[in-house]
C-alpha cells in the first residue's frame, strides 16, 4: 500500500542542486512506500504560457525563440545532474518530448484553453522524466506514472474537474500493483479525459490538488507538501516581517485561510484529505529537520493562539442600491447573487445595510461590465477597482495596525474570529 504522498512544487526542482536535494529527502524515506507528485521545474509553466502566446499571436519564429529558452533551461539542469554521463536513451526521450511539444504548438487552429492543456502539460512530463532518471542514478528506482491515465477529468480545459469514480478506479489499482519500497513518481497539475485522447490541467498551482486526489483514492496516511518555507506561516514573509510558523491547524482553518487568499495551499486540496482523515504536512525542503505544520481533523487548545494575516490584491468593490429605494431585502439579494452566479463572480467579502449591498471580488473588468449591464435597470451600481482585501484571523486588539497605517479603509467587518478590511 502506498502510505505517503510527497508533493514537490516548481521551486523544489528549479535547478540541479534543488533536484539533488529532492533526491536526498526521498532517499531518507524511500522505504516508506511513497508516491511523489512533482510540478514543472521552476517557472516553466509561466515560460510555456509565453511560448504558447507567441505561437498563437505572433509568427512561429518568436515562438521558437521562446521554446528554445525552455529547452536551454532544462538542458542546463540535465547537464548539472548528469554532465558527460548523460545516458543517450534518456537524452533521446527528452528530445522527443520537446518535439511532441513543438508539434502541438504548431496546431494553433484550436481553442486557446484546449491548446494550453495539450502544450503546457509538457512542463510536468519533462520535469518528472528528468527526476526519474536522476533518482535511478542515485539508486532510488522509481516507477514513472503518467498522471493523465490516472487523474481522469471532464474536458473543462484549464480548469478540469476530476471524475472521481473513474479516477478512483484507476488510482486504486496502484495499491494492488504496488511493490514494497518502490518509489512511485507522477506529475502534478495534469490529467486526461476518459477516452485517453486529450490532456487536461486542473488550474494553476494545481499540483497540491493532485497530491490530495492521489491520497484520497489510495487511502494514504499523509500528504507532505515540501516548500521553501518552514511550514505554514501566519503571513506571507515577502510582505510581513516577523512571521511565525503555525504548528497545527484543523482542516477547517486551512480552508478559511485559503478562502481569504492565503496561497500556500491550493484551496481544493483540503476537502479530499478531510474526507478520508488524511494528515497534511507542510514542511521545508531547505530545512527538512524542522518540525512541519500539521493539518488534520483535530482541534487543539493553541490552534487560535496566533493571528494570521492575509492580503488579497486586485479586488473590485461594488456597492449596489435598489433604484426604487426598496430595502436590500432577501429578494434583491437573490436577484443580485443570481447574476453573480451566472457570471461566476465569487464574492470574497459581503456586507449589507438597509439600502446597500457591498461585496468585493477578484478584479475582472469584463465581469464587472457584465454585472453592471445586467443590474442597471433595477439597481445603481458603483465600484472601486485595484483595492486590497486584508484579513486577520484570530485577531488581537492591535492586530494589523501597522499594516493599516496611512491606508484608506472602504469597508470593515468584524466577527469573533475574523477581521476584514477593504482598503485602497
Ligand atoms: N506547474 C503548475 C503551475 O505552475 C502547477 C503547480 O506547480 O502546482 O501552476
Ligand atoms: Mg505551488
């Protein structure tokens, strides 16, 4: 039985040194029946997005130039890992993957989302092929699995939804075939349609979700997300000084944090784990002896002891009032949220008063215009763009004071556990 899922994101495989470090970590745990879920190397997904845009919007020459940068980046890593001893068969496999990718990039007469998934998925395929070769070199034999044959999805390209029954059927076979101690290795982020003909992707940063899907279908014990920070911190260290690590949080808190905009864990990751009571660890690949953050179903005494600070950028705040001066009653709310639902507008913070509904959502000019057009007969819609939503969980008396200094607060909301500000 596969017991543990290790997810390694792009930063953990961004260069040869990082891949060596991954192998060090895996070699210490290789007898523990692990499955590795690995992302594309470094910023490859961003690079491939640019390659694709160049192929579609400009002439092929620009696209080729951008593709050559991706090839050179991977060649650098391969060289750093194997040097003179690069196995020719392996070199050919990598070359073939790039040729396949190039062929798929040429076919621009298909919808963007479709071509995106057929091409950008190569980031993960190439990354895991390199890692398998390197693990072999380090005497850690690994079984390479094509995630497109296991994570079966619908054909919502770029935001594919797993078909859980099919996926479970495929993935659970891995436990029957499993050889004790053999490391399995697969790609995050990517899936495939049931007919086996098309690649799909689960949405940016989707590899955490992949790890959770495999864990759920394998009834695994735990998932570890290996990060470049010491576990889950109470704020983004790039934006706040003096961050501290959260030692433990329950699943529900992880969902709250992700909902408010914490980007450490992909929001879809928790549910499949919670449903099977699988522990999630967030651990540092730079400092693997450091205690990880534990996320599970327990509620511990100190869980609420540390305030967490979360910023969501690029928010649009809309304020809606009925033109006929009627109350902002349940009927009006139903009409407005009905339109939001149709337009896939997800409200990050909502506030109502007698005559007004205010909410903010991830800035999207097109959706904003559609919303205004739909509501304008019955409602007056005002809006502000380019705002931030600042959330403090488990706030104390002076939480967030420093951050709010000199900022204009447009909306403020407080519950027992959460304080939120929409600020400009
Ligand atoms: N490689 C994908 C991305 O950069 C998926 C992931 O890393 O989770 O979004
Ligand atoms: Mg990530």
